[in-house]
């Protein structure tokens, strides 16, 4: 193990707290963190990150469920599509031409970042409009799963905009539902990596303890945070991930 | 709970508490497995850590099964989504072997 236990737990704490508050898994911190701190190759970092994202989801949603911030009906329905995307991406990860895929996702994330930028709140869509948008939400959820399986992130980076922008859910409820959803998505993809023997159990286990602690505490305290500030941070995060994916896509050409 | 997305079949405070409790148990098992694995060390420690990781990964699936059982009693179409999700995840793991 190239890093001390304390360093690994710290990476987990940071990723877990950040991921639970914003409704993402924290893979954006975990993957680079595991590469830089633990010296894992990209593929192993993705595998370990997926296990830790399950930790963020389990600890965060245990709190959010008690607070009534998880829409289980929507979460369970969309989960089928995210898991399908994540498992397919996990199975095809080695065969997929990365360049064009990264570029497409990068563009999609940039548009989403623009749409998520905090402005005056729009009226919530009517139940009829929400019903009409369900197929689109299902399709976008497959995309969230593909991102999860390919990059080792939770997929929350798309789940939250799907729930908030397409289905008109308030931001804090979108984040809570997303935290619940990423658990099954990441667990599905993690099983694929685990079955292949790609997960470094020693490292993943230690980081996972950090994510459990970070996500649990952040979920308890996160309700006090300003929604507008959270949306701003989320939009900036999307733009950052879009930039990272875009550069990786360009490098792959 | 009055959002246009809500489904009263699953927007149940009791179900949320039960699922939350299940996830807490999985967390405790996961931490116990990893910490004891670190303390024991060697091959046995590695096995304990792996058991901890598996307890955690199993948590969301266990929660999904519990939701399916709850929804099933009320004849909801959600059971189909639950079974479909579990089937896709298991098929993926089987294909990856």
C-alpha cells in the first residue's frame, strides 16, 4: 500500500461528505485521489471508487430516508435504467472508443451546467408535463449509468439534473434521491469489477470507512446549507468535470 | 411528499425507516469487517475485509428487495422495476466472470 491509512481515510472522508451533500457519489475526488495518494492505476482506481461510492450512498441515504428527502418511487423506477447503463459500460469499458464518448459527455455536461446555474426559480412542471418527460428521464438515466460504469463516479452528476430540471423536484430532494439511487448503480458496476478481481480490497475497504463517516456526518449537517450556494457549487462542479472529460477525450484522439 | 412524482405506495415513513435501518446495519457490518481485517492481517484479515466490502455492496440490493416486498403487498408495478434492476445487476456480474 503506497499511502498511510490516515491518508486513505482522509480521501474517503472528503469524498463522502462532498458526495452526500451534492447528491453525487464523490468519485470526482475518489478516482484522482486514489491515483495520486494510493498510486493505483486508472482501472483499479475506478473499481475502488465504485465500492466507496456505495459507502457514500448507504451512509447518506440512511440519514436522508429518515428526513423524508428520498422519493423512493422515482428512485426505484430510474434505478433500473442507471444500473443497465452502468453494467453495460462496466462490461464494455475496455472495448469502447473513449475519445468520441468523452467529448459527447463533456458537451452534455456543459449544457447541463448552464441549465443548473442558479437563477430565479421557475414554476414547477405540472404532473402532465412530468409524465411526458418520464421517457426522456429514463433515457438520460441510462447515460448517467454509462458515466458511472466508465468513469467510476456515482452518476449523480446527471441524476440530480434529471430529477431537478426534467422532473421539477426541489434541489435538496433531488440530491437526497440521487444519493439513494447511486448506491444500486455503483453496486451493480462494482459487482462487475469485483467479479473480474479488479478491486484492491485492502485499499477500497479503508477508503470506504472514510466515506461512510464523511457521508453520514455531511448528510446530518447538510440541511443547514443554502440551496442557491449548493446549486452554484454543483454547476461549477459540472463545468469542471466537463473540462476534465473534454481534455481526456482530446488526448484519446 | 405531495410532489407530482410521489407514489403513495412507497412514500411511506415506515418503509423509509426500515430501509434506513437496513442500511445502518450494512454499514456497521462493513466497518466491523474492514477494521477487524486490518487488525487480524494476513490472509484471514483480507477475507474479513472482503466480507466487509461485500456487506456494504449488498446493502443497496437488500434495501431494494425490502422495497419490492413492501410494494408487492400493495400490487404495485414497482415490483417489476425492482426485479428488473436486480436481474440486470446479477446478469452483469455473471457475464463479467
